[in-house]
C-alpha cells in the first residue's frame, strides 16, 4: 500500500472547551502539533471554515469572527440547554397527553361496549313485549 492511500474523511463540529475553574470557554486545538488528522473540523462561527491542521486552528482562533463567536459561546450553549429543557418538557407533556388520550379512548370503548350490551337487552325486551322502544346505538351519528 502506498503512503498516498485514501483515508476516509469525517466532518466534526469544533466546540470550544469549558474551563471548570473559570467557568468560561476557551479555544484548544483538537489536533496536536505534527499530528496527521483525518477529521475535518467545521467551526460554526463562520461557514466554510474547514479546519484540519493545528496551524489552521491557531490561525482561525485569531480571527475577529471567531473571537466574537467565543465571547458569545456560553450564551449559545445556555440557549441550547434551555431549548433542550423546553423540548424535554414538551416531550413529557406530549407523553402525558398520549396516555391520557389512551385512557379516555379505553373508557369510550368500554362505554360503547356497554351501550351495545344494553341495546341487545332493549331489543330482547322489545321482542318480548312486541313494541319498539329504542334506536340502535350511534344511529344519530351517521
Ligand atoms: Zn470559529
């Protein structure tokens, strides 16, 4: 195999690193010096920023566009967390409503079954007394 073998390339979004001590985000190249990398990092600060080498990262981190992005990054993360929480709350609410609907559907099914049973009794009584006293269930719904 030659040294120019085709290596599959993957794309990954670059994310700043969180510093627990300061509570702030900072830039750190995910690629070490001299490291051969088959991952292309895309920084969300600017479309078309494909980063593959440490040198490209260092140069990119120095751009005004990226510096501005890094300053806003904690707000972006916070907004994403809030959106995720909101989505989770909505998912829970939907699940609750689905269960509630299933319970109500089951109750309706049980009541329909009871109505059918009562109608059979009514028809039986009508046959005994020879007088029609009721309409079939759901005859007014058609
Ligand atoms: Zn960037």
